[in-house]
C-alpha cells in the first residue's frame, strides 16, 4: 500500500487549521505544515494536531512556498490542501482507498474536484514524491500549478472532491492579494504569456471592468497560446454578464470556440444563455449536446460543471420545454449520475409519468391562464418556462397542458 504525505502552506489559519488536519489524519501517514509568517495560534494548533511544522519566509511566491513544503515530505505520494479546506468523511475514505487501489509507480498525478465557490474545477491534487524536483515542480508565483505531469500518466476522479470553506471574514483579509502580487510581478519585468494570462484571469474574476478591458488589449496582442486565449474569452462572458452587458458577453464565446473547439465551457455558456435568456431552444439543444459529448481535456484547469452534470441538466430542461419528455428524462438521469448540486427538479422529471400516473392539476387560475395563452398562439415552450419560474413541478405542467389540449389521462401530449 502506498503512503501519503500532506503538504500545506499556511498563514494565520488558526480558525480552521485543526479542522483540516483532523480530516487529513484519516488518509495521510504524515502531515507537513509550512508556516509563512502567522501571527495567531496557527503553529501551536498545527503541532498539537500532530503536524510537523516548518517555517518559510514569505516572498510573494506561492510556488516557492509549495515547493518548499513538498521538499519536506517523505511518503510515496504527496497531497496538498489549504488551511481552510475541508474533506467530508465520505471523501476521506475514498482518498484513503486510493492508496490501495490507484497510487502506484506507473501513475504520476491525480486530479480531484475542487469546490471553490463559485467555481468547481479539477485541480492537480496528488503527485508521486520521487518525481518531485527532478521531473515535477510547482511554478508561478500566483495561481501556481504543478508542472511536469505526463498527460498519459494522470487520472481524474470526478466523485472525489475537496471543498474550500474559509471563514466568512477571510475574504476581506485576502481582497486584492492575488492581483497585487501579479501587478508587482509584471512591474518587475515579467511579461511571459502565462503571467499575462493569469493577470487577465484575475482581473476578470475580480470584476475590475476598466482594468480588465485595458489588460485584454495587451493580452490579445501578446498572447498567442490558444488554451490561454480560450479561457480568457469564456471568462469574458462571465465578466460582461455580471455587468449586464450581454452583447459583449455573447461576442466573446464564438471567439473562444474558434481558439479551442474541443473545450466545453463556451458551448455550455452559450447553450444556457439561449435557453434561459432568449428561448432559442433549438440552438440551445445543439450547443448543449456538443458540450455533453466533449471529454475532459488533459490540459489547463477544466471547469467541472461544463464536462459533467451541467450540459445534461440544461438539456433535460430544454427537452422538457420542447415537449420531448423521454429525452428530458434520459438527460436528467445522466445529470443525476454526475453529482449535480441542484437535484430536486431532476428527480421530479424522472419520477413524472407523462403517459399516465396520478394527475397533479394546476391551480384553476393558472389552468385558465394556460388555456387562454395557448388559444392566443403563445408557444408552449414559453408557457412552460413561465410555469417553471413559478415553481410548478413537471407533473403540474404536463397535467395542465394535457387538460388545456383536451387530452385524456394516459395520452401522450
């Protein structure tokens, strides 16, 4: 059985350090904590929890600190966590099981899901220790990444996840930290493509519209790596939508697809927009179908939702609004098998029997509204959307449509 070291870098994590180390004890054989200058009781609590504590002078470089933490590990494999991460008991067991089922001398890296609200991504989470330093290392001062893992020797585990769960007050203490480090890095002469990429991403994530637009001019003039350009384009969509600028948002997505048509995030966003904002259901179905069939890329940091439950969930809703009940059920089952966070509607559509079952009528005033608008020629999909927004279940909606169409129970609409 493989052994597993925990490698952590921390600073002023006294509120959460005991929690994360309590989690890690259940799957790690060694716990290494590197403190980068705490002024609270982080170090004392880490030692009391059984960790070996080292110290590293902070130099505004996360990769340097992580490399130092990895260098202190002695087990076969290394897993990293942040001081405000949490691992549920179910995930603790699954990580522990990897030591007997997966971690061997052929594999080089393991990716697990990282729930980092509002983002859900895969992160390089575990590496084989004997490759560290000679083949594999952390790079970049901010948004650091592990460099050197052979794409053919890595595995993704969609069902295992780590959750980033900082105390509510933590956001204020970290505000602007990342972008400040990047500004300093660029002022000191860094102008490589990845640094410009990370600066652009940080501007987009931070919702600094004016700074982002200034940066994007430089970025697109100097950065030609298609994967970087792709990610900036699809995250431009998120920025512009947050400022209620849909035309600029939508213009970015086709440009992203042109850079990397094998990625799902842009198709997924455009498909959701077509369904939720403009009722272009045929266009939404085509885009979401494309997204649902794209494999997880073995590069960059793919957005988990776009490659798992997201497209299937939206496809289920699209098919339902189009009256394709069986296709809606099929897509809902696919989504539920991929661990979506919202499950109530998906479970309702699977349980619903359009060809029979117990009718669930709409309230009389809504039944009258539905019949009136159908007679006026309002498209069914628009009426279904309104009823969904009023929180009527699929069974309510199907019963209402059947009654408005004069169908008998058991007849397919």
